[in-house]
């Protein structure tokens, strides 16, 4: 504490983290969690653009059934690139590495993450993995699909599987480092008075996410390593000619990759809790249920991987057990949705841009969740597996849920991160355009899926063309929405109105420091005395009984 | 063919209607939930919109709503689970009298062989109203046999057999797709399933509907018998007393005991393994002398050999 | 609290106290070791499934490994765990010289392990037991060799040798090389960490007030040992019966 006060006397007006050094070196060698978050934000934006470019190319290709814009080989490489880039290099790090990195220390009143150098290392490791994956694309592409199913990936594909697999493998370690940091930071570095049940729900959901990362990521890493060993060293592990079992790869792969879906959605759920509470000015309804449902989803998520494999040739009895367990994921998820809606009840609701994105999340994620029931029911899954229905379902969950949540977070905490406001009107406009464009893109895909349109098809039966045209049209609307958002956010960095410390009049430690925050977040370690979401009180550090000049704790 | 805008695609098998019933129920549940949630959000948004001088009211901790919702969900979900599992088990258990058609997938075509010997590529002709069982394997990567109008799908794996069955209910022509991504021409790996009246099917088998040029008309069992002789299997598996190898008549479906004390049912997978890698399991009373045929015979030939071995005990069946 | 943090210059800027820093370091290492367990578990899953499918291949595979060298390596690693524990203890009690000496011994034992491992690997290469195109195993010949060497061949082994499918033995060796290779990689990283630890110990960075790096490196070293304690019986011993 003495350290903090000497700082305060040395510089009367504390420098924001953005002004604390402006050289490239000061950014690339920073150990400030906020700057690392910005490094991540820039990188994932680039990867998002790359993944979106691939999507644009194959959506154009799918305008005609005979597949004349791209060759079959190129088409396969584009959807693989879309999957690998979007999942490993955009969605997985999106909220955890950007928002989690930036916010968790501030939300719990710490000066930094527990392991700042590890945090920086994670970004370099991430970029190294991305570099390898991108070099695979430049060298000629990968055509296995992001799932890398054996024996195709290990013995038959003629593309740059090894580079891509190594890239994804390395990127996994960056997730592990971030997850490890979050776990230790939340466990050990909470400010005095900040008990577990005073934590913002975003912290709970990030904690649950990090548990999934720690337990799951190493397993997918080893499954990718086994492909590497089989393909590069020629050691048969899944080779059927040696008695190996290619389905075993699927088991090991999905053991991680199903929980990975929760790595993409749980953080968004945390964001939505924050945003809905703030713009309803109300404590989240059933706080403990929402907090524990995050943990429940994380735990149950580890026992349902076999539902990706109902038609893979695993035993029918295994399928039944996985189907049974899968339904249990729906319960905590439904409770969360109910509680978010109930949070609005008797609130004082305003419709700022983050709230509109949160509404978008609610609508799209609800569709994603409900269509999940179609796929966990065995009889319908047999028909729907590997069709566009599945494609649409996971886009509703991962884009409608995950990415809309990320955008809600970006708009909600943008003033905190950048110190500037974006143009509210444009932001609302973009939220609505993206929502409409998304539905136009993916609703037709449910319909074609049930009619039997298989996924990963370069050329398709002509009767599906009308649906593909609708989908591509919708995708261009959605693309326009993304471009609008990108433009006004960039504009706001230079021309946006300066943000006040708490522009939404929200509650939580992150709103009790400057916008943007100083390098060590707080000039003095805050002492928390109230629950999160104390909208009936002036701040979470105010002291009600004893007159202890609550203003002093605020920056 | 039904328009893609119609609620349901063509139903042409006995399970299609059952799957569609679950689908419609789920659609109804989804629409209800979306309308319900949408209305709540709308009503709250209007009723509790921010107004000057009106403060929000903080909630009290109360678990009744969550518990009620959880119990309702549980009932709904278990209904879905039970219903889905019941239809699923029905759809994966072939009836005993099903006609068996052998399927081999390879990059990027389906090769099919009827019990009477007729062979097709990327086309499947079947009679209406008769259960058909497909026994499938792959020569290379994983494929998946998918007939949307029948609502069935099964992955086809290298190195083992998977099964699929259906009973077509409607004469017509339906899509056949490969649903598991299998490489460059994945989207071309498919064709048509033609469901015919039994009389038309018999005519088709007889060759009145143009057969594939050059396709042999011998049955798989006959081809298998020739192979059996060519490969020299008769030397040991003649069935004569004192032969080096066991008599194969009556073997399929029986229980065999191995020298290590374990036992197994001689199903297709066992027969396949025994042909390719005989050393894996040695039947009690015999020596491990049979050569390895992996690499010598391809998947089609294994299927023919199995058909022949089965035909040896045809009378007993 | 503030006096404590001033007294110890090792407390990083973002920690409130030395105790908080120490607990964070330990929790971080334990969490990391959990990820390591999961990392190896994928390979163990493959091991368990293939072993239950092809027990005779596992019997033959186990017999092709040198139990003497494996056992010797087990003893080496157990000793290295002891020397590591003594190094940590010496650091805790401010005996810098002793700590450095124990670390050196740990490094030497680690290198010895890797040396023995290399001998084993080269023997496997010589005998064409590396999976792939050059893999060659003639069980009948092996059986004859064993009998010629006067080894008592039990029924279990004889039966396995007679009936084994050599393709399945390839699977065994794929997993053998994958698992022991991954373990060896961990050993190499561990030795790297030990060298850094030795350098910083000699520089006098650690005292009873600050030994986090020594403690967490020790945890890591013990973990790598424990993995071997599982590997040795699973690969070398279990298939023998």
C-alpha cells in the first residue's frame, strides 16, 4: 500500500496505461495485462478478418450448385481455413485473452495478473502458433476440416497438415497459460473484502472457463501430437491396417473439443450477466444459480463428447449414455436464460448499444440452445448429423452466442479500455444489422439441413440453390454490419468523445478507476464492502455504517 | 420431389415418419420457448423502460423459480431422451429377415453388391416394402452413408463393418450422399437410391434395366468360391477329417473358442479378421499356420469370401 | 504488511506480500501439473484401449524391452527425486552451497537417465523395432533366440509369441516411443530448468525468505519422476504376466 501512495505523490495525475510508454518496444515487451489484452485484440481482429474472408469466398462459391467459382480443392481448403482460424485463433482467445486479461485483475482489485511474464509469453506463443497455421495456408493450404479426422488427416490428405496441426498445438499452450493465470489470479489476488459471492459473474464464468481450458486443452494437444507422430514419423497409432482405431482419435479429439465449445460460450454468458444487470440497474436475479450453473456446465461438458459420434460406429449403448448426459447441459443453460430475463423484471431498462448486443445474444443463443436439443435426441441426430443443420446450430451458439457476447463486451468496456466513446447511433444500427444478417444467413441452413444438405459440399443438388442464395445474401448483410462496427470503433479511437470513469453509471471495481485505467489499475488497493451489482448504493467500496469517507477509495 | 420450402422432406422409409414426429414436436417446443421468452423480454422492455424518477427494485434471493424451471426442463428432456432413444434403437437393429447388400466406400465412390450378384456404383436399387440391411466398409478413409429421405445415416469405417438398415415405403428416386468429409471430391461421392416395386426390382436384377457394362453377374458367393480355390484355401479348409484348418460350414454365427481360453461369436468382423490376419485368434485344436492375406485380397474380395463361407452353411440357416 | 513487502525485494510489484506470491507460485505449478496429467492421459487412454484389444501384442512388446535398463533408470530417477528434495531443503535452510551441489547431482542423474534411454532407443533401432516401413519382427525367431539363450519361456509368452499379429506390436511400439519420447522431452526441459536453477542459486538469488523458483521447479521434477513410475510398470512389466 505504501508503494501505491508513493506513486500517487510522485505523479499527481496518474498516467493511463495507454500513455505509459509509446514506443513499439513498450508494447511488445509489456507485462501490463491491459496492454497484453490490446495486443490480443489487434491480433484476433486480423484473424477474424482472415476467417471472414475465407467464409466470404466459399459463400460466393455456394451461390451455384455446380461449384464453378472455386475448385473442389480450393473450396475444401477455404472451409478448413475458416474453421481453424475462427476457432483456434479467434473464438478461443476472444473473450478470455482480451476481456479476461483486461478485466479480471481490475474487477478483483489486483494490480496485474499473477504471472505477468507468463501472460506476455502466452501472446508470443499464440502468435507463433498462428504464424505456423498461416504459413500452412500460404504454403498451399490444409484440406482436412478443422476436426482433423484420421485416417484422412494422418495418411491420405496431400496438404500441409503438419504445419496446421503444429500451429493449433502451440496455440493450445497459449490458452493454457492464460487459463492458468486466470485461475491463480482469481484464487489468490482478490482485494480485501472481495469474497467469492461478491465477485462479478463475469469472473465466475471466466473461472469456470479456465478450468475447462486447463483440463481439456492438453488432451486436444496430445491428440494433435498423435496425428503429427503418425503423419510425420510414420508411427501408426490410428492406422486401421495395423489394427488401430480411427474412432479412438475422435474420442480423444472431442473429449477436448466439446468442452472447447463451452470455452467459447461461458465467457459470453458472463458478459451478458454484467451487461443486463447494468442496463437494467438491477442485481442479477438468482446470482448463486447463475454462478454455479457456469461451473455445472463446465463439469457436465466433460462427459458428453460422444454426442458428436452417434453415427461414428461407437456402440449404441455408449451413444445412449452420451445422449442422456447431454440433456443435462440444457438445465443450467436454461436457468441462466430465465435468470437473465428475470433480471430485467422490475428493473430500469435502457437500450444502449451493449444492451442491444446482449439482446442479440439472448435471441440467437436461445435458438442455438433449442436446436441443440434436436441434436442430442438420438433419432433426429442420426438424420441431422453432418448436415447444414449442425453447421447452423453451432454458428448460432458460437457466433450468435460467443461472438455477440464478445461484441457486447467490446461495447460495454470499450470506454474503459480506450477511454473514448463510440458513436451510439451507429453502434445500435450495427447491432441490428448484424442480428438481422445473422438470421438471414443461418435460418435457411436449418431448413436445408433437415432436407438433407450435407456439410462440406463443394457442389450440391440443385434444389438447395435457393436456400444457399438466401444464405449468401444474409452473409453479405452480416458482413456489412461487421464492417460498420469496425469502422466506427476505429473512428472512435481518434475522434470519439472522451469517456468519464463510469459512463454507464455501473457498479463494480472496474468502474471505480479511471477510463482508461492507470498502469497498476488502482492507486490504492480497494477494499470491497458490498456485493457486485449494488445498484442501490453509490459504489461497491462504500462503507455504510462507519463513516469512513467512502470517496477516498475512489479514483 | 418436395420443395425445400416444405416443412418436411420426402418420407420414404418406415422410420422417417417416427423421426419426423420427434422433429415436429421439437419444432413446436422451440417455437413456444422463443415466443414465450420473446414476449417476456418485450413486455419487460416496455413496462420497465428507464423513466426519470423511477428506480429499479432489487431482487430477493429466492430459489423457487429456478427449481420449478429445472424440474420442468428435466421432465421435457427425459421425455425427449426416451423417445429419441426408442426410435434410435428401432432404427439401428435390422430385422432378421433383412436382405443384405454389401457396400464398400472408397475415395470417391460407393460400390454396392446385391446378394444375387448384381453390382452398382453410386446407385442403389431396392424393392419397396422389404427390409434391407447394408453391411459397409471402407477401403481408405471414413465415409458416411446417408439417405435423407429415409432419415438414416451411418459412418463407414476402414478396417471393420458397420451396419445400416431401412425399409423403403415409397417408389421413387432419392438422394444418396456421403456425409463424412473424405477429401477433394467428397461432394461428388453420392448418387441415387431407386426404390422399385418388387416386380420391377426382379426385372432389374434380371438385367432388363440396363446393367453396368461389364459387371459380372455371378453372385458374391460364387465369386468367393472361385477366390477360395485360387488362393488355395481348399488345401486346409476342405472340411475333411484331419485337415490343417477348421471346417468352415456352420461357422458363421457360431461361438468359437480360442487357444488362449477366450471365445467369440463368428460374425462378419471376426471372419474378416480371420481371413486377413489369421494369427490374431487361433481356434482351439489348431496350429497358427495360416498365412496373412492382408494386402493380398481387397475389401471387395473379403466380402465375397465371407459370402461364400456363409453360403456353405446356407442350408442350416 | 507494508513493512514486510519492503523487507523483501523479491516480492513483485503486483503482489501484496511474500506469502501471497509464494501461494500463487505453488498454485500455478500445481495447476500446470494438472494440465500435464491430462496431456499424458490422452496417450494412456490409447494405451489402455489397445492393450485391452491386443493383449498378446503387449506381452510380446513388453518382452522386447530391456527390464534391466528400465529398472536401472527407475532407480536413477528415484535417486534424482531424493537429491532434488535435498536441494530444496538446503535452499530452505539457507545452505546455498549444499543446494547447488544437490542440484548438480540431480542434473547428473537426469543426464544418466537420458543416456540409458538413448542406449535403449538405439537398440530398438538396430533391431528394427521402430514402427514404420522398416519395422520387422519375427516372433518365431525371437522365441527360438530366447530358448537358445536358455531362458525359461512360460506358456503365456510362448502362446503370445505364436499367435501375435506383428502389426499390433507396431502399435505397442508407436505408443512406447510416443510416451517415453514425451517423457524424455519433459526430462530435457527439466534439466534445462535445473541448469538455470543452478546458475541462479550460485548467484545467490534464493534464501529462506524467497525460494519459490526452487520449490516449483522441484514440484515439476517430482512430477516427471512420477510419470516414469507409472510408465515403467505399464510398458515393461505388466505385459509379462
